[in-house]
């Protein structure tokens, strides 16, 4: 069953989303050669707490950190460490905020300095795939219309979508029904309704889609060693279409 959120629940989720968007936007300038992923984790946690939020991932199923930092061939769930970023790397930063019992979840993949053109194309395509998935989050569409739009965009550029991890409903829990695969035929699954809140999160590999989880029990990497990008927004389905609850302030200065 997919829970429908009331307007007042969505008000709180919008506030959580705004905090998270500000935090991610503020982290990007800190992504530079020589910075450690742990330093980014510290910055993120402080920025969340300063704004009245709490890191949602810390302690979730035993997860040890405030954010996930996934570098190069790491797909998702990389654990912050003393690893230093280098020019030409990419880093996926995935973060969640909980505010007054409601969650927001969002991710971005950032280039460290100059990256190869094919890598730039991977980032752009994954971000576009997210946008096209979000555009389907409207009353009257089916859940798999989101999945299909994402897959179509990613594969149109010769990339592949990860099968082992999915997007999800979100609200008073980080992960709620439904699961949202990033691939599939259109027109299947539940009809979307105003009040549904969805975390849509394409993970796109430059090579093939199979992944494996490392010994730490968290870090997912591509099996073929190809690089991977991840973008995520928390979205509310409204009568007038999708509302991105984690939209960055600079993209929407009116909020
Ligand atoms: N965005 C990811 C997800 O929805 C992050 C969860 S990582 C964890 O699954 F640390 F919280 F487990
Ligand atoms: Co998520």
C-alpha cells in the first residue's frame, strides 16, 4: 500500500527537503582535489544540525556515517573515510535529513576538477534521466512510467541502469512502498496519485549494469570497473504535477 501524505505532512517534508537541498548545495564547493570523504561527511552533518535537521542515514541498519560518498566505480553506499579525492574523480554524495519525523533523501554526483568527456556525459545523462523520471510523477501515470523514462534516457547514450538498487516511497520512514526500479516497460504498476511522495534515484553505469557489494557490507561497485553516477530527488505527486521537495535553492530562488 502506498501511503498518501496530507498537505500538512507535505509541508514538513518540504522543510526537510529544503534543508537537505541547502546542505548538498553547500557541499559542492568543498569537493576539491585533496579533500577527504570524511571531511565532507563532517561538513554535511554540521550543516544539517545547524539547520535543525538530523542525518537520516546514521544508524540506519547500522550505517556508520551521515552521508554516502561513492567515488568513481563505486555505485552507492560508499562509506566516508580518509580517502582523498583526486582531480578527474567523480563522487556521488547521497544524503538524508529527518525533521520532525519526516524524511528527505537526495543525491548528486559531482566532478572533481576536470573529468574526461565521456565521464561528463555520464553525469549529464544520469541527471537528465532523473529529470525525465520526475516528469512522469503525475496523477494518472503508472509507476513504471517513471522507470521506463529513466531507462530509455540512460540506454539512449549507451549506458546501463543498475538493477540491484531501486528508488522508493518516502515519508515518516526513509524507505516506504513502492519500490521504484530504474528500468521496465511503461504503463505497469500502481496508478500515481496526488499525495504520493517518491525518492527517485537512477544509478547509471558507463559499462555494464552488474554490481557487487564489498567486504565492508555497504559499498556497491560495478563488476566491470566502469564508473557510475547517481542522482536522486524526493518528489511529491500533486494535482498540478511533480513537486521536487529537494530542489536546490539556486534553481528555485522563490522558495
Ligand atoms: N538514498 C539511499 C537509499 O535510499 C541511501 C540509504 S543509505 C543508508 O537507500 F545508509 F541509509 F543505508
Ligand atoms: Co533513496
